[in-house]
C-alpha cells in the first residue's frame, strides 16, 4: 500500500514557519512528506530539511516524494523526542524552524494490518515504530484491570472506562484477545446502548487511549516541546499540530511557561531572573478552514499553535 497522508493545516503551517531559502528545518513527524514537501518548495540548494519518523514505511515514501527538490535532505529513523541527539549526530547546532504533526497518520489508519483502526479487524498492533516489541496486544492482555481503566479514562477521556476494562478483563480470562475486531465487539457490549447513539463510534476513545499508551505519545511530547524550543535559533518558529485536548493542553501550557517563566508573586517586581524564551504568535490555536474541513474531515479536531524563539 502506498503511503499517503493529506497534511492538515498545510498552508497555515508553511506560512507560519517563515521559511528562509538557506535555513535548516525539522519535520519531526515526517509521515508521507506532506508538510516537508511544502518546506522543500521554499528552500534553495543551501537549505536543509531534516525529516524524523518512527515509521520506516513513512521514511521510504517521503524519500520518494521529496526526491525532486533541490535542497539538502536528511531523513532519520528516530522519534522526534530524540531531536537533540539527531541534530548532534548530523553536526547541526541550531535550526530555523520545526513542525510536529502529532497523532496517527491517514496511512497508518487506512492500512488495516497496522491495527490502528476500529473499522477493520486486524492484529492488535498500533505500533508507530514496528521495530518496537511492545504493542496493543500487550496493553489489552497484560495490563491490570486498574491500569486499563486509568489509561482509557485519562488518555481516551472515556466515561465508561471502568466498565470497558471490566469487560476486557472478563473476556481475556477465557482466551487472549488477538484482534481489533474482538476488542471492538467487547467495547460495544460494554458501552450502554443509550451512550452508543451520540454519533461517535463506541471504540474511538478506547482505541485512542491504547494507541497513546503503546507509543508513549504524551510523555514524549512534554519533553519534546522543551527540546525543540532549545534548538531553535533566534527568530525560529515551532509549529505544533494536535488532534485532541490532551495534546493541545500540553503544548499550550509549555508555550505559556516558556513565554512567561517568572515564578515571582503577581504584582511584585521580578527577582527570579527567569526571562521569556519564546513569544506565542497567537494566543488561540489556528483551526481548519471550512474549505479544508469539506475536503478533509480528519482536520476537524486539528489545532495549530506557533511559537517564535526570542
């Protein structure tokens, strides 16, 4: 299957990166190379794109997509949380901009064998990096009932977390749960019929929660925002696209703290010595236009936040 991914908020992201033709830019979630192609279009021969992704299929597809562009390109199999190590190995000290398009890609959702989607039955997988040994199978079958409840409630913001984990625990005692189809059936049984009429697929939140746990998406994000701010050159821009409130809250709070790090009591002169390291380009996130929503429904929950290094 060809790796394809329609990048959300494409125009808004590229415009807000303020790309310099000879600059160095990092796409920390390379995917199929959608945002990177927009960056490369604006780079000259001296400019550089560094693309990072955990998914080797993504790296291969992006490499093909970006081949026609004349800028320098370095594509790295790694996690965006490792950006400092990646840059050090490439001999790069500072970058002029970066983009993070978080969450699961269209390709990963659409390729049934990856086990991300609740719309098809497939092995319980959900690994963004298939070289990792830890998968959704391990979470569903090996986590305690209490831990299952916690992640489904915290990461999925699922009202019925306790009931879902109870039904999972009951079924896995009979035999291991092997497929996403089995898991969907268990969730449908656990969620009361009245709650299944609200328009959302009953498994949506639980699948999100398990995926976040498998790939440590939130833990990595907290440290990564700090790392990317650190490696930005003055005037460099960081664009982060999130797809659910948990991610967006982390990015918002990290940007607020970096813009106003002072710990002194309000109303008193600052004596802590902490100074702002970024400025937020807009206090509110940028969201998709009606035209984009019409052509790409997956942009519905996307929020873009932009910070500039001082």
